[in-house]
C-alpha cells in the first residue's frame, strides 16, 4: 500500500489531521509501518481512543493491507516536530 494513500485516508477522516507515515523496517517492508498523526480531534481523548480514531480512519486496511502500525498521536499543542 502506498504511504501517501495511508496518509490521505487518515487526513481525510480525522478533523484537521496531519499524518506522516513511514516504513519502520526499511524501504522494502510494506507491512510494518509507523505513523505520526497530529490533530486537534485528539484533545481530551485517552491514548487508546486517539489510536482508535486512526484505526477507524484506515477503513479496514489494518486487517487487509497493513500488518503493523506503530502510532504516535499528538494534539497540535503537544507536537514539537
């Protein structure tokens, strides 16, 4: 699955989200990915709920196209990257 496609899914399904997706095990491993997602929608949510928003945004791709996704979620106030 193309990384920009994953970023677009996240950004289009989570309010004002900015997503950056990378291959955590190198350029040829499409199954193990990492994502940094920043959105005001995460404000006041637990980490579990933040991650669930991202999984929901992926529209079932976690069970078909993505084997593992290492997530880091932030509100805009928390993110310094």
